[in-house]
C-alpha cells in the first residue's frame, strides 16, 4: 500500500513538472517588417487602427491590414507571412510548436522554416495545415479560395473533405462546395508568386534590390515649363545713332581786303531714325498631349557572388505635363527615369511600370523579363 501511495505521489510530481515546463515554453511572437504603402495594424479587434511600421510586435488578437498597392511582412522565429494588397490578417491564439492565423480577405504567402512547427491558416472556407512548407492562400470576391504550394505539402481541410496539395500544384475551392481537382500551378498563379513573394524569404524581389550607389539619371527629362511661358523677344542690335555734328564754319584766313564776302554753307546733320521697339507677342500656352512612355533595360551585368543579374531600367516619357512620377507595381516610387536593380538567376521577372504627370494623367504598362541562366566563364 505504501509503495502504491509513493507511486501516485511520484506520478503527480512528474505531471506538475511537465505542466510547469509547458507554461515556461515561449509563446510565438510576431513582428512587422517590409511595410510598403498604406498598411495599418491594431492590437485587438476593438482597438483603433494605426499606421504600421517595421518593428511593431504583435500578439494573439493583433490584426494587420493592407490597402490597395500595399504590402507587409509578418515575421516570427519559425516562419514568415507576406500580405498582398487588400488583405486582412488576424493573429489567432498561438501555442508552442504551432502558429495560427486567420485570413479574412485578400492573399497571403507563408513560409515555414521549421518542419516541427505547424502553420494553420483559417479562412471562411476551411483550414490549411502545413509544416515547413511554402504556400499561398487567396480569397476572391466571388467567395472562392485558392491554395497553391511551392515547397512541401499543405492539407486543405473543408467540411466536405480534406485535400492534400503538393509542391508545384494548386486547388480551387468554390464557397460552400467541394474542392476541385488538384492541378498543376497555373501561369496566372505563378505570376502572383513572382509579383509578390519570389525573392528570398518571400521578399519583393525587385522592390528590395541591392543597389551599389544611388543611380544618377543621365537622360535629360522634358524641361519643366512655367504655367504661362512668356516668349522672350529676339534682341535687336542697339541702333547706332549718328551723332549730330557740330556745325563749324570753315575757317578762312583773315583777308586783307574782302571785296565780296563769301557765305559759308551751313552743314545740317541728318539724324538716323531709331527703329521702333518690338512688342513681344504672347504665345498661348500649349496644352500637353496625351501621356505615354516607353522603357528599356540596358547595361545588363551578372553579380556572381549573389547569383543575381543586374541591369538598369530606363523610362522615356512622351507627352503629358512634367514633372513626372515613376513607380513599380503602383506603390514603389523610383528615384527618377533611370533605376538600377537586380533579380535572381533563372527567374522570370513580372512587374508593372507606371508614369504619372503633374496633371494626374497616369499610364501603366506590364514589365516582363525572361529568365537568364548563369553565364559561362
């Protein structure tokens, strides 16, 4: 009986020790990074939205929201989450060994670094479960969902069935219906990956380039005109005025005898008339033509130590009213019409370029660069 009592006591002590150890285990924390555009956050669903910036800590209940043409990165020790534009993400209850987030709208890209840590993404359509995977979840206005996987595998749990998606595949789930058949990653979905999470650690590859020096534009932009240019009159030569000569009588010797005096003629000077000063004619301010632009990629080079290709983007605006504003993907401002950037070897570059003039005219064009392999030595 005594041995049984001792055994019970020992078991109780072990259970208490395990419970205390679990309580002492760190709870995952999250921090904002790479905040672009209009991104806001709040500590809880009843708090006020505030402008987000890098370094903000988030706990369970915290929310992050991105607006149009905005993005942010949520980091933890075990993984990262990239928010695309128009996305609302909530940090749910997190426990040691797993991360729980709620995606209410938009799209996220997730990368789990530790295979022993589970990432759970809850949506109105179901729940995604992954370990050490690289995947994306998107919610669309028609209430459908899309799961795509780049690395590892992810299980999409819905009330009707569980679907496992492996790397290089995707599955489309209509709201309230069974998931469609798993298919290969579509070109459109691959474009979304390249656009928002193709760089290392889900980085915006072209938006966080390694620039050796601040590029100095060499292309002379269209000169800025004032609102009402005044034509400067063509300068005329200062007319040379013929001086009025002093009338001087022709000196004559004093005659000894002047029987008949000779009249000295009076010289009359003929003044040169001053030409009339020309009055400048006001030229009406020309209206700017429709804004347009072309662009090119020049000076391509290879950075072997980073495995990147580098080049310079050159934008040539035409028409419109200067000064111009240049952006990539509608939210990353370029310093001017020339910009040096880098992108990964064997990676397709898919972006968009925008030019906006002082009158608010805006033109956007797609930017596509084919993948380049490592050059031969």
